[in-house]
C-alpha cells in the first residue's frame, strides 16, 4: 500500500542531500566539499576553490544512483504507486543536468565568470559611439557667424538679430511667408 | 562564538572573498577597456560614460550574489546556529562586504577616469593655444583661453563670430572637471556611508532608540563638507569661484528629506 509519508520523506531527503552538495560546492555550507563528497563515496575530491563542475557532476551522479536504488526498493515494497515512481524517476533523470546548471549560474569561478567577460559591453559602446550625430558629422567648425537671410551679410553685433546692411531679420520670424 | 559559528563565519567569508576576487578581475579588464575608449574618443565623453553605466550594472549584479546566497542558503544556517545576536553577526558581515565591494568599485572608476583625463592634458594644452580665424575673412580672432562659447568680433571685417572651444577642451573642462571633483569628494561620501552604518548598528544595540541629535548634526556637517569639497575642486579647475548656490541647494534637499523628518531637528534648527 502506498505510504505518502514514506514518499514525502524520500523527496525531502533527496532535496536535503542535493542542497548540501551544491551549497558545500559553493562554499556556503557548514561542512567542506571534501567531507560532503567523501560521504557520497567520491574519494580524493580535495577542497578546491572553486569546486569544478565536473566534480559536482560526479558527486550528483553518485547521489542519483543511490536514490534510484531507494526508489526501486519503494516500488518493490509497494509503498510508492507507479505514478509516483515515474514522477520521482523523471526528477532523477533531470537532476544532474539541472543542478550543475544552477551551480554554474551561482558560482563565480574562472571558467564561468559572473555575467561573463566585459568584451560585449565595450563592443556595444564602440557600435553606438559610431552612431552619434557628431561622429557622423561631415564638417565641424569652431567658429560660426549668423548670416542675413535676405542679403547674406554676416552678423556684426552679438545678440543683435537685425541685419546692419539691409535691416532684414537674421532669423526669419515664424509667421513670415517664405 | 562557538566552533560551529566560527566555521560558519569563516565559510561565508570564503564565499565573499570569491566575489571580491571576481570584482578585481573585472576591474582589471575594465581599466583596459576604458583606456582604449578614451584613446579612441578623446573628444567625446559619451562612449566612456556609456561603458561605465553598463559596468556599474554588471558590478551591481555581482554584489547581489551575496544577498542571493544569503537569502537562499546562508541565513538559515546562521539562524540555526545561534540566536538573534548571531544572525546580526551574519547580517553585518553581509552588509560590510556589500558596502566594501561598492566603495572599491566606485574608487576604482573615479581613479581610472581621473587618470584618463590627466593623460589627455597635453592634447588639451595644445588645443587651448590654437588660434581661431574669422569665419568670413580668416583673420585671427581675439580669443584668449576659452572654456565656454564666446562671441568674438573680427577687428578686420567686423563680423560677430560665435566661437566654441575645441572639442577636446570642452570634454576636459566639462566631463573631466566633473570627474576630478567627484574623485576628490568620494572619500568623504564613503565616510558618510560608513558613519550611517555605524549609527544604525548603535541604534540596534540600544534597542532602536532614536539617533542622538548630536549625531544628526555631525551628519549635517559631513554632508556640507562633501558638497563644499566637490564645489571647490570644480571651481579651482575652471578658475572660478565655488558655486555656493549648488552647495546650498544640495544641503536644502538633504535636510528636507534626511533630517527634517525628525521633530527634534525641526525644533532646534527649523525647516531649511
């Protein structure tokens, strides 16, 4: 007969062991990676910093193998229904890939820099810098003089916008006809 | 602390050290990239400014990993290993790391940008001495050292020319002076941030009693010192008088939102 408490305890135990492994690899667990990995049977893991993804992958594979044995035993005893066995089995199928991916996102080791390198930032900046109006300007002059729109004479007094030659407007007013 | 707590603190420190290490790597890479941009665009501060904006975001994401790890895994371990006082140890450790990371990054950017502008100075100096000719007749205009747009009338043909500074001069005396002023004042800003953190921890230790008025007055002095430093450096570089209106406007805003919410301050100092 299916035992809900047994399948729940199995799931909880699996979650706890996965968290213990991943957290110790991240250096965020009270036990070192070497201790946790050795408990699983991963000999010679040492305590590298950072823990390589391959070591975590190996440890997770061993954990999944143990979990499959326990799941098979539950199925034989009849304490887990076929549907539950299938669901837990599918979780075990995906576990190694999912957890190594999560570790990769969370870790800050050299192989997978946090957020990647900076080359994309500078490449973006180079691309947008070439688009600025002044970058594309054909000509740039330090000095300009306003010219009368009627006769072409240059402005001769700063902030005086009447042409000294023809008394026309240096700037045509908005309501004037062309 | 007992052995378990000590180990927990040490492991958290180890995790934090990785974040610092990663920031150091990114800073080294950023320095090369920023210097390359400045060499390519000496007249335009926009590319460097855009890059710094993106880099700020990247560094913020890195800092946030401390908080994410704390929320997901570490806080529970600190809670389980002791009482509220030990949880505070972890929270302080987290906060100290986040502040130190941010301040190191800000100092790095300020220092790097200043170095870039200092390297530009020979080109700026050469540009400052360049004569400018009338737009109509080409005769040399009576324009001396020029940091802003000026009107210069040609002595030969009488044309009123509007003369802008060379672009590299505009860049140096605009964004460059801002960078020098920011860098000079930045240590004072960091002192203020550390001071506010200490005040919060003292309040926590005193069962969250209000901050003493003397402490708020000290904060007020520190903010004024920061803005004065900023204004003085900017003025010094441009050969102008310090912009005291800027200082007073910043202080007014700070007091209104930082101090005047406290009735004791209002009773003693009144509104801004």
